[in-house]
C-alpha cells in the first residue's frame, strides 16, 4: 500500500489503520503544497475499493483486480474529486515524460502512461456530471470533457501505446481542451451546490463497495460550504469515506476539525524532493533546483522570474505615474495561460509594493496601504477566476485601483 507516497509517515499510519480496521470515515490530510496529499487520497480510495481476497496482497499497487485496474486510471465510479487545483503544470510535466518515454521506448513507458492519464483525470474528475448537474455551465464544459475522455481512450492501458506521431497528436488535443477547461471553469472556491450534490451521491447505495469523496484544499471553502459539509460529517453515510486535504489546517473550521482524524504531512527535504522528481517524472531535478513546485513551473511558457519582472514594471508604472499598455503586458505573459501565471503575476505586484521606495513614501502607513493593495489584488484575481473577466480588463481596473490607493496615501 502507498508505494507511490514517498517520505511521509502518514503512509505507515494509514496502512496500520486499514489493517487494524480502525480507519475513521472522515479524515484530513494536512501538510505543505506538493507533499503528496492528493496522491495519498487517491491511493487510499483505490485501497478501500480493492477486491483482492488475500489480505497480504490487498491494496498493493500491482494488484490486478478489476477495481484496482480502474482506480489506477482514476476511472472508477465510486470516487468523486472536488475542490480547486492548478492542474496544467502537472499535465505538462507528465506530457513530457510520456512523449520522451514513447520516443525512446524506455522501460518506464507503462508507468509514464499511467502518470499522464492520472494527471489529466485529476482535472476531469472535478467536472463530474454528479456535481455539475443542473448547472448552466454543464452544457459548455461537457464538450471539453468529452473530447478529453475520447482522447484518453486512445491511451487505454489495455492496448499498446500509440506510435510517436499519434501520441503527439493525442497529447496536443488533450492539452488544448484541458487548459481551456481549467482556465474557463475551474473555481477558486468550491460551490455549495457541489457539496449538496456530493452529499446526495454519498447516500445512494452502491454495489461496488465504499464511496469516497475527496475535497482538496478544504480550507478554501466559504462559510456556507463549510456548514453544508459539517452537516454531512455529523451524520456520515455508512458506506462513504470523506477525505479532505489542506495546506493550512488552521484555516479549517474547528467544528470540522473535531470530526476528522488528521494525518500530517511534512515538507520533504530538497534531496527527497529531487528523488520524487526523478522517480515520478524521470527528469533532471536540477531544472527546479530540487524543488517539486519549482520543477513544475519550468513548464510555464514564461518563467516565474520574467513574470514577476513584468509585474514589477506594472507597479513601477503606478509608482512613477506613467501610462502603460496593459495589452502589451498581457501579451508578454502569453495571455496568462495557464492561469497559474496570473497568480504569479499578482504575487509579483504585492512583492513590488514592499520596496524601500514605497516604505519611505508611505511614512508609517505601510500596514493600511498594504491591506488595501492586497484587497485590490484579490478582487482582480476574483474578477478573472470567478467572474471570467479578461485579464486585460481586470488589470486595467487594478491599475486604476492601486493608483487611487497610492494617490490617496501620498496626499
């Protein structure tokens, strides 16, 4: 069990609880970003659905029971995945691994195919009709999901890996649809309707064992969602398991914490992260200085360093009262696709406002100005991620807002 979860004691604790039949129905996986929490949640879901009769073999990654075969592809019907997540970078990294393995017929090609399929389905699973039924966005996102699933069928592990040219065509089509799906429909906060629909789903009887609801980044739920989830956890269905993940346990509602058992994840050392990169993506870990998150960011079309440099230019325009071409900034940042780049850009603006120049000019009102700037930046992000405003329009408004805040503070 949990052979793919490296350097986390939570794997041993969970294995022990499963074997002793002491695993609770509601758990929280808490720890830093890129520490393996989602990998653990999905693996736990597979283990719980395993139909291998021999106890010593049950839940092993190499188990070939029908349930495990489906779960390895994340194609099982008894798992729902919800919650916000940036999926594009992992898909890009997995694409490189798969294409490289296919072109060179490396021995890890079968593993690379699973890595790729799972990276894509970590996105697609969040758009299950179970969660989106009745939503007016369903008719718009469904063609994208259908296109992705159609292409994934061409990578079915039961058949030979397609030839290089066909493999390249498949991954390009999937990436195009996946990036559009994520940038257009991925929410920053889990909709309450998804909690309600998931609650109904968990209470429906199943012939395929326990149902598993995974909610990633549970700390980002709004109050109404938290309360709706709390009601489920207070009276959980008999045949359902709830797995929450968070990088900020302190931001999870205390009443929810009281109803889950926490399994803690730690920040892996640089050498451990380096090994994870090499074992999972079969790539040179030096690309990301031995850090998983930095490695994934090397797949962005614009480097984080250049994005933040452009953000500093944006903020300098405000500081120096100069008009700048917002459209040129957006173009320079490749239209902020994937949307992860927009987050990096906004973080760069907040870092730029902390320069010594601003500290001198603000003359003791740094905290007040910083809070207003953070609020303006957060609203800009919401305008794009929640209200689907174009980055150009959102940044034009942000420019005016930050300029207004600065002017009011100086005079």
